[in-house]
C-alpha cells in the first residue's frame, strides 16, 4: 500500500519489508541512522523494545506506550504512534461519532492500548474485558487520566448488550498458525443489541464475530481501515504529503485477497 501511494503521488521512493529478530533490533535501528531513509514502521514484537533506541518520542507514542512509526529528521530518529489516529479515522469512515458513547474493548494487549487511547480521546467511555484481568486493570489505571474507564467483570453481559461500540483487539478469530479462525471472543449468543461491531483483525476479512454481528443485523467494520489509515498517517509523517487512502486501501485489499 505504501508503494502504491508513492507511485500515485509520483514520488521517487519505495517501501520494503525487513524481517528483524529481537536480537538484531538494535542493529536494525543503527542501520536506519546510516542509510538514506525517510523512516520505518515497527511491528510486532518490536513496538516497545524500539522505544529506548530512538532519540525522541511523540506525545502519542508516550501515551499509547508503543512506537509503530519511526521518522528520520535531521539525522535524529523520532518515534511516533499512528495506530491510535488510524483507528480514529477508521471510525470516522464508518460515520461513528465517539462523543458520549459507551465502548466495550475486548483485549488488553498492545493493540488495545492504541484503540483505548483513540476511544477515550474521542470522548467515549470505556469498559475493558480481558482473559487475564490483571492486564485489563493495568490498562485501565494507565488510561484513567484520559476519561472514564472501567474493567468488566460481573456486568460483562449487560455491558455488551448495552454498548454503542464493541471492539475486538484480541487475536481470537485471526487466520494465523495456532489460531482457530472460527472462534469468536464472545460467548455463543451474546452480542450488543444495537452497536457498531469492530474487529481489528483483517485476515480473515470477516471474523466469526463480524459474521455473527452481521447475521444479527448490526453494522460491522474489520481491521483493514485501521491498517490503511495508520499507514496513511505514517506516510504523511515520512513524506510531508497526504496520500490517497483509497489508493492504499485498494492495494492492501488486493494483496489480502490473493
Ligand atoms: P497485540 O499487540 O496484537 O495486542 P498481545 O499484546 O499479545 O498482541 O495481546 C493479545 C490479546 O489477545 C490479549 O488481550 C490476550 O489476552 P491475555 O492478556 O489474557 O493473554 C488476547 N488473547 C489472545 N488469545 C486469546 C484467547 N484464546 N482468548 C481470549 N483472549 C485472547
């Protein structure tokens, strides 16, 4: 999708994927300092480990507690996080206004932190449910300064039924080795009464959760818009130019469909 954006804007640049082991992360960052690059994306499992290797962190990267984008400017490496803005733009695309809404967040891992930040900054309240409750409590404590955030325990069912937005950030339903793509993070039969059901998973395009929600007539959104918009925000930081997100979306979709 980045190469499609470069081409579309007529910019002489390219984006390449590098497979970096945890042991070689420090060297990979040193290489960025030496090479002629605009910056980099940082993906799982390096989003936290990269932070102390950089020269400066943006407010969002500090707040989310993770870096997904590195920008090289005047020789310095700056760490940003565009996942939160990417998710906020995905909700805008779905015409969902967060102000005053009740959101339920499933999961409390790295991706959940970016989503939680976007939701609270957008003005919704947040109820978090995670398999390991300690992690949900840690997230709630870290984000309490941004708005109303609670951990769900006993009131799980009624919170799901009555929310305006349900977001899955767990890896349940993902099509990767070791995961069953036919599982939902919700117990059978439990869904919101009226809500946007959002899954940050984009492979498969329709997780079991989204299929169940659609069958009940609820509106749904998968993880592709978030992926594309976080990429578009990174691209803008690197080049100073806003790419056409539709061009990036089509490029990403084409690869995923093949
Ligand atoms: P990411 O950075 O992509 O968010 P992560 O930090 O490993 O990845 O987080 C994965 C999330 O999926 C966690 O909330 C995890 O729950 P735990 O904190 O209990 O591990 C959740 N998760 C993964 N597999 C799960 C499963 N089978 N059932 C429920 N939750 C699961």
